[in-house]
């Protein structure tokens, strides 16, 4: 650029010098200088017009390439245009590769804007969601995939968990899992996967567990009965063995019963809706905790509200009892256990707080999985089956509630069952007469 500037300055100086010489030789110096200046301005305007036509694309002819400022300017812009063209070609290749890859995916992929308008979808979306190209481009997803459950999920805004077991619009036999992935400002990627085979396998697993558990119940009952009939009086050395056999037999029986309970809960879509008298349930839970503790713990009941619940008394009692019994089992002698019933805002909350061993944060995401153990010996030493929290989770899901866990190693834990405000009922008026 500096060299081009020097060339242009020398050219201007040469024109002015020529005008000066001619003015001195022929006379009229001012007129020659004025003519030279006017000619330079006309040339400048002509080059600007050429430059404008070239920029607008009206002229395909390349500008004159010279060593001055105009030539340098043209060469810089041509180089930038070439680079921009190369960049656009790379982006087009990437876009074509993305579309080709997305079109080959077996999962339906739909790009939505903030309002739920369809911006793009792949071939699998036609097969699984019934979308048609180009007719459905620009349409609203909820209007094309008519499902109140899907619409509520999309409008809810909480897409941290996928929406499972959605019938495919094209075939009711297909069951879909939907996931939303926000990926840009105001844009979302909806992915629909055919979950039919996985759900069939899951059903086979549930049936297997239920059938095996049912078949094990009878022989375990027989074994347990015969063990109770054996008297160790004649062989005192067998007494420790018989005690251990009876303990393990009872534990196996409890595991089978818990597995059957889980299978029954998994097979249910809903539970009976009745008034659950929480005062009576909580009093029963305290008596059960005291019986299990045998005086080794300080057990308190804190009733901060007289609100009742809508739900299944049997299943809620089972869930709450699991939390209370876990607190007793995993709290050392001399510790305390607090059972609390309260309202947090408009949401009823049942919580159990203990001063037990506590749970490390790394275990909390998986603590409700069946047979998941914080340590290899913890459940065996305390007589747990490893299924209690799984039962709690399923009962709460059937009541549209959630389980919140707060724990600190060496301090204790708090397990809270948080119910929706719509399940809260004012306490029933006492009968008088």
C-alpha cells in the first residue's frame, strides 16, 4: 500500500509539473494548473464510477490493474472476494454434509424456532412423525403432531428429561421417546427415537422379575417354616447356624416381597385417589419407628400443618415407612430421627431427617436405583434389601411428586417427599355429637 501511495503521488506531481512547465512556456499558468486539477477530478470520478459499477455487479470486466492506489484497492478487494467465496463454499459443503448425515439418521430430527415453528426436518421425521416436505415446512409442530401430552411438554419449558412412551402419529404400535436440545438463540432441536424394542425388552424384564419373584415366594415360605420347626436343643452347636439361616431366609423373603411390590407399581399407570389422613399416618409411622429402634434413638414427630393429601393411603404409607425404617437402620445408637409434615409455600412436604452416616454427593444421583449400594456391606449389615428407595421413587412418581435428598457425610441426611399443591386438602372437620 505504501508503494502504491508513492506511485500515485508521483503521478499527481508529474501532472502538476507538466502544467507548470506549459504555463511558464505558453503563459496562463493559473489556467494550466486549474485544467490539470479539473482533469484529475474528472479522472477520479470516472474511476469511482467504474469502482461502483464493479461493486454492484453491473460490470463483469475486471478493473484496470495498475501500480497506484486504485490498482492496490482493486487487488485487495478481489483477494477478499476470493477468500469470502472460498469460505462460503466451505460452509456450503459443511451444510450439505450435515443435511446428508441428518437425513441418514434413524432418529427423527426437527429444527424448531422459539415459537415451535418447523424450520427443517430429516427423512426419518416423515416416517416417525408424519411430517411432509415441503408442505409442513413453516408449520407449527403442535398443530401437525396432535398430542395434548406433547403440547404440554413443549410449552412447559422443562426439557431436562425426555418425554417417553409417546404413540407415533403414523403408527400407534410405535412408541417414541422425545428429547429437546436447545442449541442456539431461540432455536431448538427435537429428536424423536423409536423406543418400541427397548420398551418391549423392558416389559420382558418386568415380567421376568415378577414371575421369578412370585415363584420364589412359595419355596422360601416352606424353607422359612421348616427352619422355625428345627429345635437346636439337641445340638447347641447348630444354634448360630440356624439363627443365620433364619435371618437370611427372612431377608430373601423381604427381597422377593419388595420385588413384587416394584413390579406391581411399574405396571400401574395410576393409583386410587382418596383422602389420606396424614395425622393418622404420621402417628403410625412414629410407632413403627419406635418399635424398630427399640429405644436406641430419639424419635420426634413435628406436625406443622393439619393438611391432608389426595392419593393412595396404602402406597404412601409404604413409601414413608421405607424412609423412616432406613433412617432407623442407618443411624447409630444415640442418634436422633425427626419426622416432619409441613407446607412449603403451597406444596405439602413429608421429610425424614437423621443424624446417621450421611451419603457422599457422588452416590446421590443413583441412590434410588434398585440394588444400588453406597457400600458393599452397608445394606447387609443393617438388613436392607436395596429396594426401598426404588419403591419410594415409583410411589412418588405415581403421585406426580418428587424425592429430594440432602446429605452430608458424618452429619446426616434429609429425605423429602414434595407433593404438588393440587394434592393438598384441608383437614377434615371432626364429627361432633
